């Protein structure tokens, strides 16, 4: 097992690359946006992205980031699928990552094997979090989705979006479902919650983030946030507050 440790300033990018081993990308502080051919993942503090071997990806920092990455060799048995997945990092897994990242982690072979085994168990037990924002291949939908990402608080109906693209709302709905497997409303909600998570990590208030992302009620925003991402706005701002 090899640990990659790096601290990045806001806006820093790591270009497209891949690894021969599976990879666990974890931010001990800050938020990362990881892009693959399948879409974008938002990885806030307290979470990690599982990237299978040979999967190309790039990373962009949303604010200052302390990255702790583990390259997991084939000998570690994990039940995670052969696709990228965002997982919640338990308090134990967080400490294991820190221990595995220490300079003397491999100096004692028996200790190294125990760390590998424990990390494998924690990965198998980790709760998956759905913060993947897929992007469509159709150029027309790409433009629409990009506009939403740039102005997530804008309230556009499906009919208004269809008018922008010179198509009926029914045609747009079918195209969106075929491209992404979800409705436009579902996609916009997912995108809004992922973008709002970045703002919360930066310390912005729940009220301000809710208003900027199209919600008039902080309680309605918090309910949607928890249902979509699997953790609350409070946990996003302080991911270890609820850790046992």
C-alpha cells in the first residue's frame, strides 16, 4: 500500500492520470471535485472517492485541500464495485488512513498487514453517498446542464428549457431520461445539492446557501440535502461532529 500526501491551494488542479492500483482519494480538509468520463463527483471533508485501477481521472480543489490518498494493492479484498463510488469515511477509517500515511507505516511488515486488513474491512462497511453529477453527451443538453451549474438558483421550467433548445418539453424530458437515466428535475436537485455542499464546506451559512440554490426555506433545503447526499448540512460543515 502506498500513501500519497499533498496539500493544495484553492483552485489547484491535478490533470488527467490513472494508476495501476485501485485508489481511495480522501480529503482530510477541504473539498475536491473529481472528474471522470462518467461525470463529476464532489468529495467533501469526511468522504472519499473509490477509483478502480486504470480509471482516468482529474482533480480540482474547491478551496484549500489536504489530500490523503491510498493506492490499494490487489491483495486487499474489498466489496466495492468496479466503478467509482463516493463513500463516507468513518472515524476509524480516517485514523487508519492517517496511520497508513505516516512515514514509518511500512517499517513493520506485520503492522502493515494489519492496517491493510482493517482498511479493507472498513471499506466494505462504508456507506456509499450519491454525490455523482453526471453530464450528458448530447451537446444541447450539455449546454443546458452547464447553464444550471453556473446559476443553480435559477428557476426554469421544463417548458422554458425546451424553448431554449427549440424542442418540446416532452421531447426534452425523453432525451434527458435517455441520456442520464433521471429526469431534469432530479438532475438539477442533485447538482444543486453537490454545489451547495461546496459552499457549506467553505463556511457559508445554511440560510445563504439555501437561498442561492433555489430554496426559500432552510428546512426544506436541509431535508432535500440529506435525502440526496445522505448527510446533513451540519455534517457537511463539520463532518466529524457526529462521529462516535
